[in-house]
C-alpha cells in the first residue's frame, strides 16, 4: 500500500509560479511511478505529468509541456509550475503506479491517489 499526501496549493495570480509536493509513503513506495493529474470544476480528471520510479524519465501533458517540471527525490514528487494562467485552476492530485513506468497518462493506470490540493489562478 502507498499513501500519498499533496501540499502546496493555494491562490496565486496569473503569471506566477508555484510548486506542489507529494510525499509517498509505504514499504514499496520507491518502486512506483508517480504522476500528477488535475481536475477542474465540471471537467474530467486530466493528465499533467509523470515520472518513472527511477526518476530518469518524465512525460507531460500537452497543455503544460514547457511550463511545468516534474521531479522526484526521496519519495517526494514535485511539480514546479511556471507561467500559470486561470485555465490551470483545478484540484491537483498525486497518483502512484506500480509498473514504475513514466508513460502512464490514463488515470485508470494508477493504483493509489492522494486527497488532492486545490490551486486557483486569478487573472
């Protein structure tokens, strides 16, 4: 079992930067790939970024590529977000996938989820 705890959300202005963190705990947590998803009000959960269990490979959704950076260290995954805009407003969820592969872009591929952290971007 893997427990995920996100932190770092909040209210920021358009153009600002913000970093989300997600701490993964559990005996086998280090072998899991980790990903970030977001869900805006009234919309489906959307893939944001993922990183392999060895942190060597990453993958990004089209809407964030070039603006967001995912990284991990010591069972914590970070999402550095730059050039934020109101369309980024959503609840951001951390997820863990036992395959360890970075290329997991569907939510159903992830076995464990955090509670989410809300981020609001004002214009």
